[in-house]
C-alpha cells in the first residue's frame, strides 16, 4: 500500500512539474478552415499574445477541408500533451456530426473543452445592387419563386448554412444552398452578385456593409448590434425563432493533464481579455465569452441538441 501511495505521489508530482513547465516548445493552434475567416481571426489574435506571454511560439496551422472535420480529426488523434489545440467554429462540434456519416471523432467525447472564445450574430446580406431591400422582399420572392433564390455559405454544416435552413423552416420558403470553401470566397461572390443572399457572421462582413458593397437586411440576435444599429433583428422584421449565434471555441485532444488544461484555459482567457484583442473583436461585432470548461460543456450539449432538431426537421443532408 505504501508503494502504491508513493507511486501516486510521484505521478502527481510529475504532472505538477509538467504543468509548471508547459509550454516548453512550440504549440500548434489548428484551424480547420482556410485563412481569413472568423475562426482564423480568433487564432491569429490570441496566438501572438500567448507567444509573448510564454516566450514559446504559438503557430497557426490551417487544415481546411471536409467541413472542418479534417482539422478536428487531426487534433483528436494528437497527443494530449498541451502542444496541439483546435480553434474551431461551432460546425465541427455541434452541426456537422448530424450531417456526415462515418465521422472519425465524437465531438462530445473526444475533446477536452477549454473555452468558448467569442460569439457573434449572423446577418442576412444581399449584393449592394440587389432588388431585395427588406426581409419581406426576400420572403415574397421566395414564395413566388420556390427553390430559386441562392444562399451562399462558408461551407456545408457552417452556421450560415444552418441559419438559412432555419430561416426557410420558419418562413415556409425554400432556396438553394451554395456552399463555399470558407467565408472569404463566399464574400467575393456575394459582392459580385453571383449569389443572391447569405447569412454571414456579422464580424466578417461589417466592413463590406459599411463600405456599400453589401446590403444588410436583418441580424439573428435578440437585439440590434451596436456595430450595425440601423439593421433590424429578424424578429423585428417579422421572423420569429431564428435567433442564432455563431461561435468560435478552443478544444484539446482528450486526456490533457488537468493542471495543463487549467493553465492553458487561464492563458487563453487572459489573451481573449487583453484590451487590444477585446477592442479588436467587439468593434467588428463579436461578443467576448471566454467561459469555463464546465460552462462550455453545458453550452455544447444544448447547441448539439438544437442543431440536431433543425437538421432532422429539414431532412438536411450533405452527402
């Protein structure tokens, strides 16, 4: 018994030393999407702050593809040692698992949750020269032309994809989903008029709206955004129950030593709450979250159930 207790004590001491020393080498922040989107913005904002804090490099690795599941699967298979994290949107954690068969990971079991970093509303946008000047115009057109209006998204299973599906369910309309490989190429085609509309993250398109390159019709938050105060909520525009927040979060491979998880969580939250980072995000429409792993777990469960219902109701498939 004494030997067992001694062994346990030595293991705990080793873990404590490991946590105190972490990070002793470069840390990789895997982003499962192309550069330039909302998730990439989060990683590239916190990475330099963590590099400065620990004097170790926090490197961004964009592993895009398969609606974010390539990057998520890579992190799931990585060693749970604190040197690989996934900075992701909600898609791979609560949406895509309901859309793809043969997933290589279980989002509820295969990751240690660190924190939900930020969240933001989506905004219904159309090209600047679109004939649609209100949500009522969009609904009227869709009802008169079922399945004809195109809606761009950052990819299958993204929040903008599912927001459009929820919008169609709540308004009794239909449209055509046009998935892109990330938000940036979708933005280009919205501005160019190649697609008719899209529910985009407010933070990623606010500059285009303010610059007159896109027209904003409504946002998916319960109240108006201080970034776009003249844009009504969908509820104000007559569409109920389409309140959607897109969010970005940080997770690690399952089995991270508790002391390392605690230290990493504190460091990520500190970086997110840095005044410059906070101002950078809130000025473009993000809301800072930076919650605890326990709060993240409860939130993930609720979001997972919500999007499962939307997908099953709409019989949505991407395969």
